[in-house]
């Protein structure tokens, strides 16, 4: 049998359900691999071996109770686990033990899954590279001298390296999609309001979304409907997962004529061109579109994010500024200089902005664009201490319009650089039409093998 | 075309004063960085609010390039 750690989420769940593999065997395999590789990757913040193995034994002793019965998973360390330390990637939270579990973890538990630990993240999810002053940087499984992307840095590294079959993350400004791009995994940033954020660390109430990273789009289709839908504890939620019965060949993809095509690394440009041709060959209609000025959307997103994050961290920065890392602190402090009127303007412009974007999309189900402009840079060259602010900003150049407008976006592995570093594309969809993106993603991955490329295991 | 400079003080001193209202102290570098980030945000938001392109909104805004290249966008 394949190393259990490399099973897809679907395969792992089926193996336990059909009793071809016990939950204990699966959990032990994952824990052993994570223990072995974590010194190299720094993807894990905490291990819960004892609780995980006890949960596995309970699963093995009972009849299958849900679609993820007996499957161990690990998630970004920002989702509350009752009684467990949840660091949010911060030295400030080293003693934080929430009394209740996050809604999404309750939903996954209801489906039969259980956590085996908690994964690395950028401090308070406010950063795009995977640096962390308190825990050290997460390292890219394809080249440990390179960034994972963030802020769901451990989720990207863990899924890519076979430490978790899938992993929950959050995306406020690219935090699911960037690790997906740099680590070569598949990630969905969900539509705003589709998944409850109750019990998840907040960063920006107007922009925060919960998403997931997995080995392929089919695994995301298994996982995400399990956690989507209304939750009274998060008033932004309401709509359930909306199934789209169409085939990919009945859909249309748009390609922007500006912004998303500027200053691309050759490997990224090649990946975009090849992806367009793949979709054409699959029978998907492709057309060029002229979108509203995406830079203005980005600026408005930064205004909202900066203002809301500064408000959340006002007391922390006032009383414990020394416990924040330099990159996070510097970015948070910017938010105090945005006038309230500017923040309100940015919020008010969102509705008209969304209307303009949808009108420009015309009949397109998704816009295809690069996820990031280049493959993973080195950890050293993206450390804020080295004055790399412009490069750090460039990492998230293609992220923020989606967050500002509340759209779903699917990040797909789509190629590699000459040095073997993954690069990807994103499909930016219509609000609430997350399922259509997964249909396109599954079709793409049935025709390509980028998502199957694994990092080399250390000897 | 509105010019954000007419209604928006982008100086580091202004940034420092605004942060102080929240009880947060900004050093010299932090205040300059925050001011530049605010310029970028003001231009982008002005473009959205007034239906302009970002380039139009930024015309004549001589610190925009530094703001966009300096910290956030």
C-alpha cells in the first residue's frame, strides 16, 4: 500500500471506513512523519499525540459516523481547541487556552475527523511570507531555504510534505492562496460569509474568511461543504454551500487584459499560458475581459484590513509592544494613521466595486490569473529586517481584490520554475459560486499532474 | 478631480498624533512608514469613491510612488 501519509483525504477516509486501515495506523503514520520532518520544515507548533491516538482508538471501536471518520488532520493554530493552548502564532498568546472549540472544528469533529496538533502560522495571521519572530520561519518543503508563503504557512508546508491530508487556513489578504502557490498545493479562499469564523482568531471582521488547503480540488469538495453554512455565532454567515451541477465544459473563463499580466516571472507566465490552453482543450470557453482598476480595490482592502487589525491590537500594542515581532508590529502600526473617514469610504465603495467587477466578468464563471508573480523567494531576502518591504508587498500583489470584494478564489498548482519551485494560478469566481471553481479545478487536475508533484524527502 | 492632499495631512507628525489618540507611540521610522501607507490608502480609496482610475486619483501626488513601493499596496 502507498505510504498512508500520501493518501488523498478521500482515500484516507475510505481506507478507514472500509477497515483497510485503522485510524490508529493512519494517525501513527502521520505523527511519525510529522515528527521526522518538522525539524526541517518548522510546520508544526504543537503535537497532540496522546489525544489524537485516543481519538483514533475511539474511531476504530465505533461504526463510521461521518465522511471523515477516523481521519487525523492538523490546522493553522488560530482555531480554538477547548482547553488547548492556541498561540495564533504569537508570543502574546503562549498561555491562551480557549474554553470552547471553533465552529469549524466542531463541524469537522461531527464528520469524524480529529486534530493531531496545530500548525505554524504568521503572527496573528498578519503577514504573507511565513516569517515568525516567536516561532521561527516555516520552511518550504520544496526548498527549506525558501518561504512557504503565509499566513497559513504551516498548512501549506504540511499538506505539501505529507503531514496532513488537508488543513484549514484563513484568507484575509491571500493567506490560503499564497502558501498554496509557493508550496504547490490546492487551496480555496471561500466566499465571504460562507464559513463561520466563530472561535477563529479575528484579524479583519470585514475581510476574514476561512478556507482550506489540500492535495487537490476533489479533496476540497469533500471537506468544505462540511464546514460551510449558517452559524448564529457568526452573523456574516447564512447561505449554505451551493452545488453547481454544470460540467467544466459548460463554463467560461475570463483572462484579464491588465494588472494580472504585468511583471510576471517567466515560470508564472508560462504556467498561466499553459493553464489557459489546458482549459481550452477541456472545452472551457476562454475570453479576454477588462476588469475595474484592481489596484484601487487593493488599496481599499489595505485600508480596511489595517484599520480593523489596528483596532483589534490596540491594547496589545500599547501594553505589550515588545511581544510583537518586527514585521507584524510594523504593519499593524500603519493602521493607526488611516482616518476613520477613509475607512468608511473604503467600506462604502465595496458594493459598487463588486457590481463593477461582476459586470466586467460578463458571462464568465471565473477569472484566471497568477496567484503570485514569482516562485518562492528566499527566507532571508523577505525578512523585514533586511529592508525587503517592497518584495514583501509584491508577494501579495494579486491577492487583495478578491478579499475586498468577498469573492471565492481557488489556487491551483500549474507549473514549476527551472529550479523546481512550484508556481500556480488562481481562479477568481462569483460570490457564493465556490463549487463552480472546484469543478473547474477538478477538470484541470484530471488533465494535468502539477498537483501530484511531491517535494523530495530528506534522506 | 479631487486631490487627496487638499483634505488629508500625510505627514509623519500627523500619523504619530493619530496613533497617540489610541495610546500607541510611533517612532520616527514607524511614523513615516504609517504616513506613506495612509497616502497609498487615501489615493486608492479616493479613486474608488469618486469613480476615477487610480492613476487619475494619484496625478500630482508626488509621494505616491514612495508610498506604493514602501510598504503596502
